[in-house]
């Protein structure tokens, strides 16, 4: 109750305040116990690394960012297309769904080295891993969203003589969008992990690559700095999708049902 | 079965020229649903006609198959047996799609479309480009009491406005046959009376053939030229009444002797005398 009231008054400041509290406690704990930086760096050490190593961190962050972005966009394109295909054909649903689910059980650490052999050390294998882990929630949510179309609305359009394609364009596809966006928000967070996974196995650049090196050289502050950048990336992309959603679906802020 | 003799030749050729044919003619329509293995008859040999520029109201107990009937006429549902003629032409369900404007029990406005785009949906579905459809919808906002709300989303509209937007969507493609399934069912009494008056005026300007389903006997008399009463399930025509009110319809007609006489007749036919008047 009280937390909710404080939250309403502070708005954006609440999560920041929480982060600040965690950081301060962490800093005090590390200093009080005299923990060496290679074991657990204090936040101040991480910040120092962020500043001092920015010429290493930023270019590598950019590499990871492009992998995430390319992988995510591919995941959306493939995921939405597969979702539509599955929705429109029961036969293809029976054929494709088992394969799609199986694709999610493939252990990425086993697959990534293979991709490395096939496609080399460049961007492509990372983008593939990223897309592979990201497309699943989008497929599932696209199918669910399309199925949520009000059957009476479909009948309404049919009674006006609309073709199947027109029914899809006017009713089914728009009905699916809120669910597709929900899937995209889940996917974008997973995509960040996917890109790092791809890099951990073998890369010449990227935050995952930096992390592997930092571990080997006990440069823990830089390791944590890389993780901080990854979190910022995930949070930022998540927020960006929320923004796009508000622009693409402006009507949602008026729906009574979705605002309890 | 219990219907009048089929006025058409056995091969379905109409006995009269299309110009003389009624807008809609249903002969011996049978419709069943299969529910958990049991076959349920919704319509058991229903026959009726709606003339050109005629407003026919359909009243009957809940479950007597009124919505089923409109589903069949619109082409959404395939009849088990019986024949449907539109403008004297024998039609299969698939051929009837697009021939009528069907307003179902719920307003079915799309939450992501503004009033104008929602109103344009019927036109768009029947092939008119979106921009043109929306322009034609905009031009009618005033007449449908939606002025100033063209850009609003359905969640921002009152119940009466939503219903008028759904009406505009239904009327805009100017189909010769309009099917209305309890269009005022969800509204409060005042809004309802308001919209009935408005619909009567609208109909008198455009004069499409209308088949209106309603639970409200007074609404049926006030709006229609003819009222058809269905039996409880399975539905058949139990009774028909030609309304004695003149046109144009005025609000104060509901107190006239002719209205009261018609209402008594219908309530008697419905077996509702002594219960409620709705
Ligand atoms: N999709 C369906 N599946 C199974 N049974 C159905 C279906 N639709 C309607 N029915 C049944 O058919 C009968 C007629 O239904 P219908 O909706 O046509 O009645 P109605 O006259 O429109 O009723 P109301 O006035 O309550 O709207 C009812 O007994 C109903 O339970
Ligand atoms: Mg009904």
C-alpha cells in the first residue's frame, strides 16, 4: 500500500532509488570487508572501469548491439511469418510446431561451436543464435494473438463479402498485435543473452568476448562493467519496444478492459 | 412442411420476374445445431418474405432461432434444407455473402479503429479503398449524431454512440437488404427511444428492405410495416401482423388506439398477455 503510494509520487525515480540503495549497500559491504576487486569489485571500481576502459567497452558493446538488433529483427520477421503460417494452415501447424519446439531444446553451447565451424568467427553465427532463441516467444504469441480474434468480427466482415485475405488484414492481424508486442518484449531480453552466448563460444569482438577475456585475466571490474552495459542494452531495447507499441497501438490506452 | 405451397417451380426458377420478386423469400428453412452429440433443431420449416422497401420485424421467445435465421440470410450459416431467394434468385449460402448488411447483437466495433474507420469497415470489406471509405463515412457523421467523435476510439464512446457508429457501418455500403439483430438491446430506455425515432427517420429516407429482430413488441410495431411472430424453439412462423400505423412514424403514435390494438394482438400471439410488455 505504502510502497504503491511512494511509487506513484516518485514515478521514474522509484526504480532508480532502488538501484541506488543496492549500489550503496554493495559499495559499503565491499569496503567494510576489504574484498579484493578481482573477487568482487565495488561499484566505484566498476564505474572507474566503465570510464577508463570505454575505448574498449564501447566498440565491443556496439558489436554486441548490432548482433542483438539483427538477431531480434530476424526473430520478429521469422517468428511473425511462422506464426501466421501456423495460424492459417492446420496441416502446416502439425508439421511445423514440433520442429519449432524441438529447435528450443537444442542446447546453444552445443550448437554455437558448430555454427562457428560453418560460418566462421564473424557476425553471422551470433545473429543466428540470437534469432534462434528470440523467435520462439514471437511465434507462440503471434499464433495466440491471431487466435484471439473475435469470431463475430470475422463473421461481420465475411457477411460484408470480405475475402479471406481482407479478413486477415482488417481483423486478424490487428487483433494479434498486442500479443505480438508482448512476445517481442520477452524476445528482446532473451536476444541479449543469445548474442552473448554466441560470443562466449568464439568471437573476436563483443561484450561476450570481453567477458571471456576479463575472466581469464581476473579483470573482474571490467567483467561487471560489461554486464552493466548488457543490462542497459536489454532495458533500453525493452523500453524502446514499449515506445514503439504505444505509437503503433495508440488505442490501447483507451481500452477499459486492459486497464484494471 | 407447414408452410404454404412453394410458389416456385421445383427446379427453383422464380414464377415471376425479378422486378416483381420480393427482396427476400425464405421457404421451408430448416436449421439444426449439433451440440455434444445431440441434434438440436433451431428452425423447423420457416417461411417468410420481405418485400422491396419493406420493414419487417421478427419477434419471438429467446432461443426461437431469430439470430440463426439472420445468420442464414447473410450467408454465414448454411441451412440444412429449404430455399432462399434474393430478388427472385435462388442462392446458396456462399452466394449470399456480401448481399446484405448485417448488424449483429453486439456492436463489434474494432477497438483499434476510430469511429470513422469503424464506420468505413463495411465499405472497406466490400472492396472500397480505405481512403474513399473513410471519406464517405466522415460525410455521414453529422446525420448519425457522431459529429466531433470521428477520431475517437470505441472505448471513448457512450453506448448510444457506439450503436450509431455500428449503424453507420451497416448502412454505408447501401445494401438493399439490411439485417438488424436487436440493435437496441443493450441500451437504456431513453437512448433506446431516441434511437428508434432516429432509425424510423433514417429508414424513411433510404428505404432499404429491413429484417429487424427484437424482443420489444412496441419497438417492432413502431418501426415495422409488418411483424412476424415466431414459435418457441424450434422456430416457425406463428403469426403475422400488418402494422396499422401510418408513415412517417411519430413518437406520439405509441399512444394511439391503432398502436395499442396492434400491441394487444401481438402480445396475445406471443402468449405474453398479463406478463410483461417487453
Ligand atoms: N453455435 C451454436 N451451437 C449450438 N447451438 C446453437 C448455436 N447457436 C444457437 N444455438 C441454439 O439454437 C437455438 C436458436 O438460437 P438463436 O441464437 O438463433 O436464438 P435467438 O432467437 O436469436 O435467441 P435470442 O433472442 O436469445 O437471441 C438456441 O436453442 C441456441 O441454443
Ligand atoms: Mg439472438
